[in-house]
């Protein structure tokens, strides 16, 4: 089991220096990863300060040596895939191979599509996500390639250098359970970041059902990341919370904080260390 911190990239969490300090504290306290949200805002109705997630992760990379880092998750259809190629390889090089790329279709939260006159159609975004992933993985190989798709066209494209991690930077795919298509997509990649509908909490029983579904499309082993999230205390009481998820097949537990938690609360939980489960 691996243990990570998960925070937003806006509000109090838009202070990049503070995020670098939290990442350093987390590594010192024995956490295995630190993942941040990927939002850009843009609407006047969503006026909180926002930090660029990959710039934030760069600062966090400079203050750590061991932990996995990454966006959980980046809405790939909102971005140009070839720009993400450059950013992810640069960050993987900087971290010495510690980057994880969480991806999904995103939503119009904060007007992040509609403000910029972009489609808000989830089906269109799903098509763009699949095409974007195809472009990323081709580009990461360091070979010349073409791509002719519905949404993107590249001719005689070549990107150097390649990532430190081979055969690719791990890709973890988000999806809302019990929807099925995102989990068929996740089965093609390296991990799954499930979300419950209507801000509900996914139970260990949900994970058992979900992983039974994914097993129809791939063989599951320890290399396939399965993320859950919640809140623990850093005491023996954590066993009651986390063990049922481990038994259900989860191998990454995220201590998840939203904008309602202060930096002081997050720092205090980080310093208590990962859940006490062993």
C-alpha cells in the first residue's frame, strides 16, 4: 500500500512556496506521493487565486527527492497534447522519473471550458482524451510520427528528449463510477482514479465491483494503481478505515483535502505520517 497527500491548486493552495514546503514535509514524514488538482478557473464567478499545476509540481519536485508527484487529474481535452508532451517530459526529467500523469475529461467547473468558448460535451471530450493519449504515448517514444484524427492532426512530429520512465510515464485515468466507459479506458493504461457520483463516498464494496469489471479487460497486478481517498489520523485507528480498502484491491490511499481545510490542518496531518495500518 502506498500513501499520498492530495490537495487543490487554488485558494490557500495557490501559494507555490507553501506547496513546496508541504511536499518537503510530506517526504520527511514518510509519505509516498503528493498529488494536486488541475484547475485553471477563468470565470468571474470563480475568483479565487489559482496556481498553474505543473509549475507548482516543479517547485515541489525541487524540494523532494523520493516521492511520486503528479496532477490528479489533468483534463487533457482542455489542453494542447503537444504542450503536455513537453511539460511532462521536462518534469519527469527533473524528478528523475517520479512523475505520474492523472488524466480525465474534466468538467466545466469554474467555467474552464465555456469561458473559453470550448465545447462542454462530455462525449467530445472523451474522444479528445483518447486522441490526446495516443499523441502523448507516440511522442514519448522519441520517434517521428503522424497522427490523423477527428480532433488533432500532426505531420512528421518528433519530440526529444524522452521520459526517464520507460516504456512511458504512468497514466492513471479518472472516471465516475458506476459509469463504465472510463473504466474500460483505464484498463488500457496504468491506473484508475475513481470518483463517486454526487460527491458520495466510494465503499470497499464499490471497489470490488469496479475491479471485477476492469478485470474483464486486463490482468490486474501490483503495477496497476488503484486510488482511494479519505481521512485518517496517523494512529492505530486507521486500520479500521484503510484495511477494508486494501482487502478490496486498493493500493494507493490518498489523504484528501479540499478548500475547506486550512494549510495548518494539512501540515499537521502530514507531520503525523501515513496511516498506521501494518
